[in-house]
C-alpha cells in the first residue's frame, strides 16, 4: 500500500517541466513588494518555521522571499561539534540514509542503491571512495537552508552536473531509481586531514538556485554540459568545520561522502531529525 501511495504522489510531479517551473520560482522568490511579508507569514504558519533562531526574526525586514528562506541563524543556535575527529552535520533536516559505500553503490532508500560514479560524474574519484562512508540529509521547506562543512577541508574541485529536477521528498526518493544521480547537482571535493570528502548539493523541483561561497551562483542557468573547476594554490580556499560552504534557494538534499570509513553514531538512523553542527560521527584514518 505504501508503494502505491508513494507512486501516486510522485507521478504527477515527475511529468512536470522541472526546469521551467523552477525558473518561475526563481523569479517569484526574488520579487519585492507589499506581498512579500504576508507570503512569508503564511509560509511560517503552514510549515511551522521557528524564527527564534534567526539573526533577524522580524519578517518585515526581508525584502524578498528568498532573503527570508536563506536567512542566517544566530551562532549560538547551532553549536558545532568540537571533539577530536568529530564530524558535524552539514545541514538541518532529516537523515535520508547513512552508512558505508559497498561495491561503489550508495543506499538511496530501503531496497534501492545507486552508483557513486554516476553521482560524482567521475569514475576515478568514485573508485577512491569505494571503501568510504556517506550520509544523506534531506532539507524540508521549514529547515535552515545554508550548508556547512562537516570537517575542515581545502577545496580541490567543483563540478556542476546538469540533470532533472525531480522532487527529493521522502516519497519520491522511495520511488524513483537513482534519483540523486539523475538530478542536477553540484559536487565539491575537499582534501581533509583524514582523506578526501565530497559534498554533493542535489537540486530538485522549486530549488531555484544552488550557490557555493567560493563561486557564488552555480545554477541557474542549468546548461547541458558538465562543467568542472579545479582549485590549487591561492585559489584553493580552506574552510573550517562548521563554516558555511553553500546554500539552497528552496529546499533539497546534501550528501556528504568520505574517502575513509566513518564511525557513525550508533543511535543515528534513517528518518532522524538532525541540526547543522550536531555531532554525527567520527573520522578514521
């Protein structure tokens, strides 16, 4: 019965012109005017958004909906894991999947795996992560939408991979095969003291833009070709654990992939709510 319900929810959205819809959302969420505050107020009520943690809790100070959606939080609202080799959660949201990479496959949902090489759009890079670990965090509309570093790292590369913009809501993730490897995404790879780490920012319908702090707006436009940027020397930024690395303009999913195995918290399971900065596991050599 659950499979049928999921399919009924996912099928109508799958048929939509994803990029066209998302470009309309991009335009609407950046419009100024008297309607902005009432829309924000309604959104807060509909999704039960907690504004107490916001640097600016007064909704009338936001000139566009996107300013509200990507609002900053007070530093004390999200303490950052600070112990030796501790991994901090990269975002507010829910654990969609967590575990080890097995034979180049990553768990998407119960009974569904997908190819890490396809996700990263790089077979040799995926081979380096074949004995590693991953965690997938889904951000709902009510969540904080800035993304932060799980551990300290120096940027090596960024890759923008065009694709579809399927919804990444739980019912769609349970339904559509290889959804994260089919959707548009940005892959940022870092060198860390414990090996390489890849952060994959997955787009979705209504995710009208993906940004990184070193590049700015990566998409739109979506484009048709894979674009790759390499960073070295003075052009390779060093980002500390807990530092902002990017943001979603509307909600989506971030996947953190580690080259070496991670000892995840034993009480961390699929469906658990998490907060940015929260201790979620230990790095290993």
